[in-house]
C-alpha cells in the first residue's frame, strides 16, 4: 500500500502519514498496554525505513495527560482530575508533570502540525514526547506522520 502511495507522489512532493496512540507509560496495573505500544513504535520506525525513498516521513509522537473529556471521565471532579495528573501517584510509579500543568489539545495539535509542516521536512524516524516532562524523557509509546 505504501509503495503505491509513493508511486503516486509526483516529483518531489512529500506526503505524511499519521496515527496516534495514547501514552500510558510504565504504570502498575497497565502491563497489557505496554507491549502493543512498543510494537506500534517498532512498526512505525520500520515502516519509516521502507517508505523514506518515497519522501514519506514517519515519526512517533507521545502525548502526555491532556485536558480532554476522556481524562475528566476518570474523575467525578474535573479540577481534581487535572490536579491528580499534575501530582502523579508515586505508589504506582507514576510521575507528575514537572511543568505543573496538563496539556491542552491544542498543545498536542501544534506539535503534530509542526511535524507535518515543511519546517520538519528533514525529520523522520524520531520520537517526540509532548508531556510537560512527565516521562522524564523516557520514551514509552507512538505517533507517526
């Protein structure tokens, strides 16, 4: 499929592919989520090698806690949901957010927009984490473009 996309790309026009998977990191009680995310990361980087000749870039983007209805649904109190994300849970090996704030959807969208833009036209096979420092720079998951 990706070879066919490359064949249909005229001249030097570059195309980008995207997909996203929510980051959970290394947390107690979440072992079932780690293996598929690791596999998706390896798949993305391997795919990136295969489609690079067609000008298609593949990168992994890991969003952290983001102020969305999904985050709020985890708590009966929206403000408590945000604060719990910022504080973390040391008992289950979950760091807080060093920047002291939960991301807005626009924060993640801006990072994606950058990776899709011509300003990132020489960035491929990389992993960008947008989590306010919560994973301490340890990469645990995926997004491709």
